[in-house]
């Protein structure tokens, strides 16, 4: 009797590395045949691609496979820093992660020295669906978790990057693109009821058994449209810039099934630059390959008026600081004065997609005893 060899789950397996180098952040927009595209770009056969991604997802090494959204164009969003009494910090963390579908990244952050904003320990990303109030939602959350105050920082511009942790292994400080990063300014897009149905089906993450070559057939049924109509509407989502990548997201917080850690440190970099130079600075910061996200956000006086922020992950804290130093040198060489800069380090963290469907928000309101109409933006 022969047994089928186990599929390798380690990230340094050459086939897994080849697949993940593409699947993490190389499939822009809507892809009718995402696994075929991964196979074409990686040089790995499509059946092997599906087998490996399915096995890595089942093992938890890949934490989710899904079509990402450019949700800043679909919902009012912000990075929110919360000042919560120390004795309620972990309770607040659990509430945001487990009980608020509209909070995405939930992170407890610290600084190496006491500085402006050090007392804001809990950080979340928040998306409130169209028609509802970000402020009212934050006020409700603050009441639930006992927050003393909070600071919302909407993204005025995003500088387009990638999340490829596999590609970033061994990257040298200062590695950057030849051209400044592209810029996207949030611009809300209105959808029809049919389009919301397609979007809801499109964005839902996949279970291992759903990973097949005809990956969208079941989602078209779920959206109650033909497959051709599903393809047609999804293609318009790409054109209207409301969807991002088809992506496999590695578990980069916890240890993987093979005993590896994709990252150990999560750094949120802050820079305060002269008003009027935020776009220029963001494009120069965003050139650096180590970064997964870069934004123009206004931190206000609570954070020494920082206005450009970026996120980097790595397994070595000093190496991340070296990357930050290289970015600082580049900004100086580009003639951009920095009045203040700092690093907020991530500790405990959880990540989930923020819900953006308006009907889901109304249903959530009823579940928690709120009148949906009272939560509307006026």
C-alpha cells in the first residue's frame, strides 16, 4: 500500500515560495482565473498551485484567501487610536476584534520612549458603510469599552504598495522603486442593489474546499446572477477602483503550522512634514519596498501633527529600524524637512476584513439594540 506524500507547509519550500511570491500581491483587480494567473507568473502547474494553496490555507499558514476591496472608496474609513484605561485595555481589544464587524486591524501599540500619543495604546482600522456615521459608531464603541478619548485619522491619500511578505525576506534597507509611488485619493462609489450582492459574494473569503479552477461559479449562484453577469459586474469594479487584489494572506502574527514566524515586529512609522508636501512625501516614502502600507493621515496635536504614516513588518527589530533610517535619509536627500518622526510598535494584534455592506450595518444595529436610523450620517 502506498501513501500520498504530505504537502510541504514550510515557507522556504521552493514551490511554496514561488507561488506565494505571486499570490500575495501580484494579482491586481478582478481575475477570472486567479489560479491560472498564479501558475503563469510562478511557473508552477495550476493543479499544484491549487493543491498547495488549499493545504496552506487548511493548515492556517495562509490565514485567508479572498478578493480584497479598496474599501476607502466604498465606506467612510479611518485609523482610530483609542485611549483606554490600562485595566480595560485587553477587554477593549477583545471587544473590537470579536464584536465589531467594522473594525479590521486591531493592534496594541507601544513606543520605545514616552512621546506624543504614547497613551493611545489601542489602534484599529474602521470602516463604516455608506449612509452611516463614523463619529456615532466611534462614540458607541468608546462607551462599550470605556475609552477616555479617541482620535480618528482618515486617509486623505493612499500610496499604492504591496503586502508580499515572502518577497521582503532578506530585503536590504533602502531598496526602493525607480519612480515615486502611485497615489489614490478616496472617492466614494455608489452601487446598485445587484452590485452590492455581487460585491458581497466576491469579497467573502474562501474555504479550502472552494479553491478550484472555476472559483467564481458558486459565488455567481450566491449573488443570484449568471456567471457571465458576475464577470461583467466584477470587471466594472476593477475599472471603478473599488476592488484591489485577489490575494493569499499569510498568517504573519502567530506561528505557522510548520513552526515558522512570517514576521515578529509590526512597525507604524510617523513623519511630520510641512503642510502642502504630504503627497510628495508619501510618494517618496511609498517607493520603499519594505513598506506594506503608506498614507497621508492627520495625527493632530495628540501625535505632534504627524501627517504621513507607513507600516512595515519584519522578523528583526533593528533591521526594521535600519529600513526606517534609510527612508529618513532618502527624505533628507529629496529636500523634504521632517519636524518629527517616531515608531509605534505593534504587540498583540488580530486582523479581519472590515464589513462594508450597508445592509449588514443595519442588521448589526438591530442585534446590539441600536436604531439604524439614529446611526445614520446627517
